[in-house]
C-alpha cells in the first residue's frame, strides 16, 4: 500500500502525484493553500519514493496507477481530481485512461513522456548513469521514515530538487522508476482520456521540451494549455500562480 496523506475537508479530494526522485511534500505549498480553502486533498508517495516501499525491485506506470486505485478504494473515494507533475503526470494520464468513471478533472504540470523528441540533452544523459545507480540500488531499497520537506528547497531548478529528493527516495526506487518511465514511453490511447485536462507548461523547463504539451494537447479530447513563468519544478518557484490556477480549475 502506498504511503499517503489524506486531509478530508469539503468535496471530492484533489489527488497529488509527484515527480521522479521526490515525495508528496513537493506539493506542500499547494496542499496548504487548498486546505485553507477547505478542499480535501490526498497526496501519495509513489512506489519506491518516500515512505512507499518498492516490494519486488521494480514498478511500472500502470502499476503505479493501480496502487493509487487501491488507496482510493481503501478510503472509499468514488471520484477525484488529479494533479500530476512530471512522472506523476504519466501516472495521472494512465489512471484517467483506465478509470475514467473515477476522475472529473486532470491537471498536468510539466508532464513527462519518455521519447527522444520530447527530452532535453540533460535528461538523455540520465541513461548513461543508470548502471551506476543500479550498483547502489542493490543495497538501498529502504523507505524514508523522515522524508525531506522538498517544498522548502532553497532553489527550484530540477537538478537541485532531484538531488535533494534523493534524501527521500531509495536508489532502488529511483532506478526502477526511471525504467518505468522509459518503458511507458508515449501512450497510444490518449484519445480515451475523456476528462477535462489542463496542461501547465513552464516557459523555462530545463528537462521537458515544449513539444510534450503540444503533443498532449493534440491527442487529448478535452485539453487546454496554460504557459507560466518558471522552471521544471514550477510548484516551488511560482507557487502563487500555480495555487491560483488550481483554485480556478478545480474549486
């Protein structure tokens, strides 16, 4: 079972799905803001991140989505809105495809789809360090009992956030989730996502090219793009605008 933080307030929950090498705390600014509006929120640590154990040394995007569904079943939650950042954007898309009856709205923040056309050189270089990470992964499959509060990062560029996030992510979890994203690639069934989808794009995303959001906007049936100032981890360096956008779209 995934570790999660559920703040039950008013209405259906807004579910937050973080990016690679992070935990749910990356969304603390947004969660606290919505809590002030008395909105219910549920933030998970994806498999292999934070306090969610990677049980057999591997995972996949479909498996992450089904793990989320088990959480919602346990909490008897019939409907949600999804907010997915980077890796979490892929999980949100998969969940909305497989469980359209359980999702009203989807918000994707700098979503990650693993294809050479969509990735900057910096991300492509990740493939060259996988074997190094694999060596550490054999001895590090632990959960983080005291995860870092990633929303308190002094800098919001992806490199700092990623390294800081390793304090809350095991090497095995990192290795498995990189492969999960690579294996997922670009889903072929995006036209089956029939929920209203908002795609938030940073104007200075250093990891994911703008072609990703343009592709999603073309493939999804009901989508809209909003472009705002910020880098990849825009929930940190432009938190006020993200908070307002989520309020307008989901509240």
